[in-house]
C-alpha cells in the first residue's frame, strides 16, 4: 500500500464562460459566476451560505517543501478535485472548473448536515494505489455504465478543507481553524486527508505518493487564487529505450519520442511518450535519429486528447536510451509531463526494464 493510501486508511476513509475570483473577505454567490448557459448548477433544494460554481483555491508549484512553523503538509492526491455542497441528505458535487459531478459518482455519500467541504474524489486499488484512469471512465452519458462501475470500482471522497458550516462561511478563517473544524466534522463514509506540521513527516509522500501540498496555517481560503498553499510534485526518473518518434506540429521537427521498457520475457513494451525539447532541439533531432530508422512508419494509437485522430510515428532500432522524468504511472504507462532529461550513451538498452516503474 502506498504511504498516502495507508495514511488515509488510518484516518478512516470509508468509502462560465469565465472563472470568477473574489477576495475571501467577501461573500460568494452564484449570480456573479454564471455558468455557460446561465443556469444555477446546484441541486434543487440545497440551501447553503455559498452556492456553486465556487472556484477552489489553487496551489503554486515549487521544487522543494517550504519550511517553518507557519506551514502544514498534506499528501497530494491523484483524483478529481471536487467541492461537496451538503444540505441534510442532499449533496451536490462540483468539479474544479465548476461543472456538476454528482451523477457520475452515485456511490458517494456524506454525513448529514449543512456544510461545504473541499476535497478529492479518488479510486484506490487493493494495495492503496490511486487509479486515475478509472475515474475518467465515469465521465460517460450512460447511467447504466456509471452504476456498474460504481459497484465494481467504487470511488471515495477525501476531505481536506471546510469552507462553510451551517450558516457560517469559513473562507476568512485561517487554515488552522478550518482544519480543526474539518476534523470535528468528518466522519464515515468520507475520509480525512492526513495533515502534519513537521516537513520530515511529509517527505515520504514525495517518495511514495503523488507529492505534497503545503498550506500556510494563518491564511484564509481564497477561491480561484494561487495563494496560501504550494504543491511539490513527486518527480521520478527512468532510463528508457527510444522505440520511435512522432512528428511535431511544424514540418521537419520532432514532437515527442516513443519510449519503451523490456519485460522479463524480453519483449520491448511501449510505456509512453516524452518531449520537453527546445524549438532548436526539435529541428535538429530528425537528423540525429535518421541513422536509427527501420523504414517502418505509419499512423496509429488514436489520441484521447485529439478527438480520435491517429498520430504519425517513425520506428527506430532499439539502440538509443534516454533518461526521462515523469510524475506518475497508470496502467503500466507513464503520464503527467514526461520529459527527456538527457541522452544515456553509457546505458545498455537491455538494462532498461519495466521494474523501474515499481521503484
């Protein structure tokens, strides 16, 4: 089980057009943040001191943990950010960009009460690992499919901030007070994210979880702003074989490298794509790669991000090795901003094995 997964288990996990910003010192209301069609997105009958769409507070990126007595640290989760508007037995789930999520996660339930809680929807495997790809399968028009997946791979809501309670808006309260109120509120079937004050206690999350979110204890909650908290992502590296390349947007350039790792049976399996090249590197790479081309090229692997458009590829002999940085592994593939750090002329391609993904 991952460190973050184990910690949350111990904590009791049970299961528009424009984005609006306002100072936390001012009240929030839906009319100032219209949706694309102008309708109010919250569930009928929900009466709370804040109404959706409410932009969540965001984090600035840093390369290292901030330290000092004014900080608290939480694990970074790999799921769907969501704000839950709970009124009695009713609940409305809002996504990070203000869209309703409730119908996609019918299995999520919340303790009765009147409150707004910020958190993350996650799906954990039996070892506590986070399955982001399974979340994406829920965004589907068929209610029957959603109901089946809710049974087969149930999601969980992990809470990490409390924005309102009864008729009281807590946005102006410092995080230390909101966290204390959250701890008093959270109960089954929702979970409470771990929170520590010593950066030494948070560093294992940089090695075994998705990273760390650090929050300033004295800061209010600022909807839509990158203020009051920072995120430090886990960065991992592997040495991978270059199996081929994909053309860039401009003629005569490389867009990304197709990389692979060797299975125990000797099969070279594709594990993802990696880019991060400068404009000049993209122009000179075709000439560097040309001596390794096998003559095989074509299209394939429709991209989920390009409406099913096939992507061109050029195959290479498995003789080049690159060191790649990335954030996360899902279904045996790397994702989240994979970038080439350096070329490894000193590395034997046969030594680039899939066990690196388990490190």
